[in-house]
């Protein structure tokens, strides 16, 4: 039975060593994470953190729940609780799920802390004093009943584009368009100035149903434009080694030119604006808080402080990680939708403080994980969410293996139940499981579980085996250092395959022990060393199975209090960790076969019927579009035939007089021309942005 390691004491950087600071995107705690969320950040970062620790590097892995913002307030409203109660509930749900997946954080904290407020306000104050914050007066929806400005999500009404009655002031879920909560004013030329593509008709306050009014208010903006050149200069060296998509997303912002970005919102649940700053009115910002995407990334250092300086508000151990770029390398893991906040907003804030911050060295992003040809949907019950995985009864390490083997590193990937079962039954059971079971059981049966004396130097083929394994070990280390986690896992399975080949080439069995006992001893010796290496390099991916293998090899935990067996990933495999005479533990099955019948059972249990309905609806719409195109083709064909007939009649001396119509009326009668259709399509596809 696998148990998590004992709680760690805070690790601090060691001068002169490679110190690794790891973060995964703070999950927003207003819902349960699905498998795509898990592989996109926390699981990927966990693999890298475990790898770095096994390499003997001073390492700290920081994460926690992102709890402030409008989405939290609206979710709390829907559940009839206050935001703090809601966040406590979902923080516990997230932590329980991550514990089950064996995510080994150094600490999993929260953003609503005194430490967070202090660091956020300190960063803002420096930006304000350094001239990188500006005030702007804007028109905003205001509720006269409860006398408060309304965040966009607190205004609801009818979408001006598709006329769905349940649209929000930031977006219409029915048509997917960005909206403004109020119909924009006309400018001097009589045109509407819009940030989004539409607005709400008959807007109402979400809290009390009152019709909001327009009112002027002030907000604070971070001058990204002023700091753009400094940011670009830093990126020129920092982005080397980042994924192509990460670089592309970052440069798409830069190519458009950075613009000042609002960092305050009219909410109660958030970090308050500091008071007492020269030139900043305390009264104007008394009912405002910082926008969650200004303060969320600052959660990394604030959560670090709650860990390294626990119980010491004036402590500064956290700065040894976060204000120490000479000794610390920062690795950040996230889905692609979080990229701009980590490559634009947060680094710009760090630069603007004029402090010596540790900025990101390597940013590892993922694309999307889809589900059985569709998308995860909690509301429709489609897909596997964190708490569902446990309900299958399948060990967490099997889930870890499958998700990491399908990690969407360069393009979207797909979760499929058939592949999930196949990964267990073939990749794991027949490869890794077979190797461990065959060798350890043979040693138990023929050598009473004691490693025999052997001499590898007598068998050049076994020396060659060592060289082949070491070559793959170098590939594994290079892949993990570059956060190419999928390739790293594939390399492990290749090393496992070499182990099975070793047994096959030497025909391990009764005949070998009877006819070539020295060779048999050497094969068993190096095979057990091979399995020991596998257990260590497997530990970042499948920590439970790694511990099981090490236990079967007769190894023990570090202490009576900490039963976890230490792991180490070497630069070079010497094959001398297990000495002759060492007593092995009891062999046990690492994996069991999953019946094929489970595929349909699980597919149905996790949204199979709903997913079929969604696919049928999509197929129906596609068929209707195809039929419409076919009708249009037939229409054009008939028109050409009529024109040809008319032309032929004219050639015979017949004259046909047609009424003259305007181009507009002709288009309305026969459908849009290709040119007008193309123009309309181009206009419809213009990207809409919203601050």
C-alpha cells in the first residue's frame, strides 16, 4: 500500500547549486477539476518535481487554490453561501483529489491570506510609485438599489446577437460571443464604440433584478505599453526552450502592441487597494479590489511565504526563492489558456517594481485534452472528473501513466476508454509487469530470494546490455530536463523492453540454470539491477508502483516514521546497487488485466449517452449545412442552364426581354453572391477582444 511521504520541512536554496523552483497554475476553486485540468498543470509539475528531487537538486513545488474574483462570488451566490465558505469547500475537494492522484506538493496553499495581501499590495505600491499605474474614468453599470457598481458577470439579460435570454454581461454562452453589459454610447460620428461584439438587451442586476444605470467610475491600469520594450528584451533570452505555441501566444500580444490593462474591479471578495499612497484617493477605491489576474500569479510567492516563513509575518525566507535569480531556476506548468498572464502580466509587474525578482526560466504548457471525440462538460455529465477516477477502482498510478502517455504537449490529445484499458493490459501488464514478476519469482523459486554471486565481466553480451540501457538513460534524463514528459515515459518503457529482451536472449529458465549456472547467476543479477533502475526512473511517473517494486527488491523506508523508500536517478547506470547475498522481498503482481467489458461500462457511466446526443446534434447540423450547399449548387446549375437556353434562343432570332433589377434585389431573390458571402464571413470571423 502506497503512502505519501511525511510532510517536508521547508527547503531553501543552496548557494552554488542548481536550485529548482516549480509552480503549477493555481486551480480556480469554484468547481471540480477534470482530467484535462490535472494533466495540464499539477500532474505534469509533480513529475518534474519528483525527477528533480531524485536527482538530488534542492527543489520546492508550490501550488494552491486561486480563490478571489467574480466567478467565485457568482458561484457562491448560486450555492447560497458566502465566498469564503465556498472556497473552503472546493479547496478541500481539490486537495483530496490531488492527494488521491499522489501529487506531492511541498505545499498546497490558498490566496486569501495576510501574506498574500501584503505581497500584492507591496508590488502594487512599487508600481504606483514608479509611475507604471494610471487612473482612467470609465462608464460602468451601477445598481441604484444596492448602490454598487456591477462587474460584467453581475449583469444579465438578452443577447443582442442571438437573443438568448440568459446571457451575461461578459459573454453569451448560447452563441459564444463576447458582450458588453450595456448598449454602447454613440461616438461623435454616430457610430457605436464597442469593446465586444454585442451587448445586453433589457439588462438586470443579477443580485436583485434592478435595471442598472450608467455611471462614471475610476479604475487603475497597469501600463504594459510603457514596459513593453523591457519585457521584450527579457523575453529574447528567457523564451529559449519554451514550446512553440507558448512563444506564439506571447508574441501575438506583443505584435499587436501592449496596452494598459485594468487591474481593479468592483467586488468585495479580493485583495483591497492599499491606502495612504500619494496621489491615490482612498475614497475612490474603498469599494474596489484587485482584478484576480493581477493578484493570482502573485499567489506563487505568497503561498511560498506561508510555507517557508510559517508563523513569522516578517520572515523573508521566501525571498531566497523569489528574489534570487542568480541561484534559482523557475519552472512553471500550465495549460495554454494561462500563458499571457505568466509571460506578459506577471513578468511586467515584476520588472516594474525594480526589484531583483526570480522570473520564469522554463515555461511548460499543454494543449487541450478532449474526451471521446467531444469535450469535458460538468453540467452535461460528460467526461471523467477528478473525483470520478477513484470510483473506477483503478489504481491512481494507472491513471497517471495513461494521462502522461497522452499528455497534449504539441497538439490536442484525446482520452479514450479503449486506449486506457489497452495501456494497462499491454504497455504495463505485458511489458513492465511481466519483467518484474518473471525475474523476482524466478529468484524466489531458484535462489530462495537471495541474489547469487555473479561476474558480469565473463559475459560481453551482458556488458553490451549495460551500454544500451545507459544510452536510453541519457535520453530519459535529457527529455525530463526539457520537460518532454511524454518522451521520457516512452523511454522508460523502452528500457523495460530491453529488460524483457535480456530474458528472451538468454532464455532464462530451468535449462539455463542447469546447463550454464554462471550465466544464469549473471542474468539474474543484472536483471534485478535493471529492475532497480526502472523503479527509480519510474518514480516520477508512477510513485506507487515504484515503491512496490523497491519493496519486492527487499529495500526499506528511510525511517520508522517515513516508510517511503528513497529513490535516486543516476547520471550513469553502474548496476551495483543490489549486492550478492541481499535478500529480496515477496513478489507481487504490479498490474492486473482489465476486462474489455469495462470499456462500454465506463463509457456509458461517464456521459456516453449525453455525448452521443451531442455528436448526433453536431452531425445533424453538418448534414443540414451540406444539404444547403447542395441546394445552392443545384440552384446555380439551374440558373446557368436557363441562361444557356436563353442564349440559344437568342441565337435563333428570338428576343427575350428581362426586367432590370438592382444588384441588391437580385441578390435577395437568388441568395447572396459569392463575393458578398465571403465578405460577411470575414466580418463574422474577426476576432473579438474584451478587456
